[in-house]
């Protein structure tokens, strides 16, 4: 089994049964031994070690599903906020009157404008305006 296939199986949104976890660990063991034969100890990265040592299987037994603990959504939001801040604000510059501006205000206003579109509320509102 390939590393990519192992990681894909971890991204499954359904809960693992004990048999699924045991089968997963058997596949990991086969991969782990082949990997060590191929690249030796130099190829033993943190993720490969966590798989081969059984840490991931331990967490699967404990929590049944690791997908729900994924941080990809937060990372995506952080990336959006960084892009907005560095592309569409003055980075907390100064007002024309001489006082400093807030770094948080432009992001807060942008998120307030974005929220109705993310929740679907804007669709209903715009539909009501269009088809009165």
C-alpha cells in the first residue's frame, strides 16, 4: 500500500471500527517495512514514525475518526485573512488627521460583509429584493 492511500483512508469522514483500525495498521506495517528497506533510517520522518509506531492507530481507537480534528478550515481562513490584510488595507497606517488606524477594523468589516454569503443568508436576501 502506498503512503498516499494510507493518508486518504485517514481523511475518511466516517468512524473507524476496531477491525478497520486493525486493517489500517496492518497496511501501515507493510508500508513501513518496505519504506525502511527502500530509504533506511534517513527516511524516517515524523509522520512515517507516527504511522509505523502505532500512534495514529492508537488515536483512531480512541477517537474513531481523525478528520473531525483537521485544522484545514482554520488554515484556509487564516490564509484569507492574511491575503486581505496585506492586499486591501494600509496595515494599520495613519489617518489623515495624524492618529493611528486600527488593524482589526478593516478585517472585521470585511468579515461582516463576507458572513452573509458564507451562511447563505445573502442568497435569500438578494432573492427577496430581486423577486418582490
